[in-house]
C-alpha cells in the first residue's frame, strides 16, 4: 500500500502553527522567521515560542516544531487526538525525529511548489495514574525511576489483567517504536520498526539475569504497580514531565487511539539509524590497522 504524502503548497494552507520551547531561546529567531514566511504565503500564523499553548483544537493545516527532537516530543503531546501534520525543524544535536532543516522549510514556505513528503503516523502511549484521572501521553517513552537516593524497587507488571512478572530493579521503561531507539536502546532493548503498533518494556538495572526486555502488542493494556516504599519514585513522561508516585500506586499504559502525523524526510528509517546513531558500524580503525 502506498503511504500517504503531504502535498499541499504553502499558499494553500489556511492556518499554520509555528511552535518552539522556552528551553531553547536560540530557536526563537528561526521560529519567527518561518512564521513570517508562512504569513507572507497567505496563511494565518499562530506563533508559540514558549511551547505551552494547546494545539489539538487549533484546527491548523500544519504545525512546524522548531528546535529539535525534544521540541517535537512536547508538540506531539499537545497535539494528541488531532490529525494535523507536524514538521520537525532540527536545530539540536541529533534530529532523529526532527528531520528538516530551517532553510528547507523556509524554501517550502516561500517557493510556491507542492511538496511530496511522506506522512509517517507515530504511535503514542496513553498513561493513566491511579490517583489522577487525567490522561497523559508520550511519544517516546515513560519511565518509572528514582532520584539520587536509590534502592531496589519492586514493580509488578501485568498484561491485560494477568500478572506477567515482578521486577526488583532501579525502575522500568515502557517505550513506543519511536522510543525504542531512545533510553530503552541504551538499556539493551530492541529496535522496533517504526510502523509497528507495539510496546517495549525494559527494566533498568534488574537484580536478576532472567529479567529481559519484552515486546508486547499495542492492543494490550499494561499495568505497573509499585509494591515497595521507595523515596523519590516518579513517573517521567518523554523525559519532560514528572508525576510523583506512592507505594501501592498503579499506572495503566495503552497505545493511544490516535497517532501523531509526522511529516518525514525521504530517508528510510534504517538510513536514519545509520546516519544518526551509526547503527551497524564496526569499531573505527586507524590507518595503521587498515594497512595491516
């Protein structure tokens, strides 16, 4: 099946949201420049430099997230439930998700041509904490982890209401396919294909050789229950939001009903892995080693 593509010229856009974050002020001049370019193309522009404006009900035709992967993660959480395409402009270090340069997006805004960029829906997590009825969302991952004063935590994992295992560990990470190349990967978790609807559960420093990462269906409901009293235990969402937890508390995790609609570059996911994470490369050899 041919994947959908974003093919609207800039002059055809009715409303464009250009967003950044208060944590990256160096990105603000670029965001302002792009906002002016889309405005000159005829769009109504909503400029959010602080990165705290709700986006779901804005009814924009396009959201441009200026900063890097962290800005895009925050934007996705504020946009959850809307089908609005999102372009990530990378001014950071990695740019794994934010695959466009500022000049490239500015040329699109001022050029009058119709692009043909792939649209790549990305699964998100929906998280509900027992003591808080508010639903929260993550594009990368959630982490249950402690602060500086660490002791082993006891965490029970259930899947669809059935007990799966108990962890004695520093914590646990639940990631999406997007997040499988983030913190979970550094803990030894697998890389998931981006189009999968699945979740990876990866323990952090488990006190058992038998506790290994596990891949679960995106149709499952995961339950994580904190069984021990641990100081400073918290739920961390995409590395950006924190919710403090108490002993006995339960967190339910499911795949969100709606995906975030990311405008992607023409590079394949594997090309991005090789380029950004140097996936599959062997150790660097100096010239003497190569000659021998």
